[in-house]
């Protein structure tokens, strides 16, 4: 027997009523204002008709029998005609949408219960199970219209909570820009941060909240995949975190309300919401607008907000520096005014440094630096040649006046010094506060860093020996 107290998960009449109302009054603003999205519909033919109507509205085409005939399958056309014959008014659209949202919420509750059961049976990490509990509890809360105002006296009873995705750097439910020149290492920093979250690892000593992450790759998809592979090759033992990373390999027009609504719908349908969403880069995912236009940038920011609200995630946006002013991101100042934190990425040879340029409601964290280090991959190209990428290896920030800078070392010696630092970090043995590393491990680090322009073993060996001897001779 079915549970007499269970809530309905489907309402076919409401689905047809919403479809008919949108055809009779095709206003894209109503779709956004009421939060109408494809996952509200369970009837596949009605869903197809709804998507067709949205496409026509986005193209400024009136949805009518003539335009829909070529856009829909026969089954969807039957649903469209039935909906129009049964529902002759668009007056109660908001009421029908509310009914559909109630059904969709109940479907999500059912899915969340299933995911929670599977997570417990699979003995997933406690914080992941706790988030599933929290998500389910939030879904089960009754929808009550409450005042949008709160008495200040209530708000001052306790300090507001500081909820960090990466402690002191990236807040939960926040919008962040990571900007720098082309080739500065923005994507490497973003991938490194995302993978630490996916694996539940501290990022440069700062605690993280573990969970799924999403990466919207607007360019260089093959290179992006190699960079993610390189990270996991450089961090063995965390292969399970691969399942926490979702990648989209086509650009997303975040400035287009219809396009961003489709992505937000997809996120809302996920049983476990992402902790972080990276949109790399702003330019490739901006859409048809102009970055310098206040109106278009406002639309882009609204798109970011829609993804943030749908997920509760931290939004990360790698972005290019301004053409003349390198200390700010390119385009309209609307973006910087709207975000919670902003980070500048700079590169000097193989050293990549991140500096906080804005932290809205907390102290600015200290700069962080890494060495960009070659990482061999267990793959070959179509001609059998080995593939490689690079990873970030932590190092100290702000090392102006170091030995290599004071002495203006030749390139091979600088590579050898950086490779020694890398080997000490990766393979060093600490004995009474003194860290040492085997010469062979230093040599291999130099080979990976490209100390020789040739890949021949004998050339690499000679280049390493010359650099080592010169460094010893120079003291």
C-alpha cells in the first residue's frame, strides 16, 4: 500500500497549464522571475515542448503552431495542442508553477534519501554524509512565506558565522575572481585549489571542506584534461577524489539568462551539490556581450549569482588582467564591485605567486607561491611520444633578494636551484631540523624541469653536472 501521507511527485495538469501559459504569454522574464526550469516537468513530451518554447523566446520568435511545428516532435506537438485546448488562460501561472515546484522538491527528497542510504552503506566520509543529511533536511522543510526583514536586535545577539571553503581564502557561497596575464598560471592555481577540495586536503596549510567540484572549461580542453591528470599523478593515494570532479568541455554563455538557467537546472537536480564551480575563463564563458559594457557585465554577474544560489558553492572565475592596468581584471568595474574576493596571479619564470587584492569581509591572506614543475604522464600521443604537463609545487612567497636573484644565475643554474627546492619539498628527509635529499632525486627533478634543451639522457646528464659544479664553485 502507498503511504497516505506521502506528497505527490507528479502533477501532469500543472505541467500542461504552465506550458499553455508560456505559449499564450511568451515572456522570458516570467521564466526567470518564477524560476521555471526543465526539471519541473516529468512528462518528456511536455519537457520537450517547454524547451522548444524557451529557445524560440530566446531567439525573439513568437511560439505559435507554425513555429512550433518545425521545432517539436509529433508527441510534443500533441501535448502542446492538448495543453492549449484545456488551459485557455495564463492568469494562474504562478500558482501552477508553485505546484510543480512542490512536486519537484518531493522528487529531490526521494533521490536524496536514496543517495544518503547508498552513502551510509558505502561508508563514505562523515562530512559527505553530514552534507547529505543537511541537504535532505533543507528539502523537507515546509515552504513558508516569511518576512524578508529581521530585527537588528536579533542579528546582534551573536557574531555572524564565517563559513570558509578554504579557510581564510575562499568562502562558501561566494564569488571570487582569479586574474592575471595570459600564461601567468591562473588555471594551474584554480585546478590545484579544486583538486584539494575534491580530495579533502588542506590547501597550503588552510583547511578545506571536501566535496564535489565543477570545472567549466571554455578553452584548451585537451590541455585541461592533461593538467588534471598531472595533479593526480603528483598526488598519489587520492584517486577516489577523481569522482568528485565534473568537467564541462564546451563554453557556457553565463551572460545569457536562458543558457545559465539550463546549467542552474542541472545543478539543482544533483543529489549532492558542488562545493566549488570554476568558470575558466570569463572571456570564453561570457557569451555574446561586451566585457566593457556595464549592462552586459551586470548580466554576467547575475548569471554567476544564479549558479551560486542554485548550488551554494564558491564561484571561481579565472580572468585576464586589464590591458593597461595589470593590478585589476579586464573589463567593466561592475565585476570587482560585485565579488567577495579577488586574487592576482603573477609569474616570474617558473615561480607563480598569488596575492589577494580584495577580501570583502575578512583580513587579506598573505601571498602564496609555487614552482611550476614538469609532470610526466602515463600517456603517449598517436605517434608514441610521451605526454607531460605541469603541477604546482609549494615554495615560499616573496623571496626577493634570494641567492639566485642576487647573483643573476644563468638559466641552467636557476633551473637546478629551483629543482633542488622542489626535490627537498617532495623527497626531503628531515633529520634534527636539517632537510636533505639524495643527489639522484635532485638530478631527476632537474631533468623534469628541462635543464637541457635536448631530451637525450647524455645531454641532460652533462647539463646537470655543469650546473651542479658551477653552483658549488660559486659557493
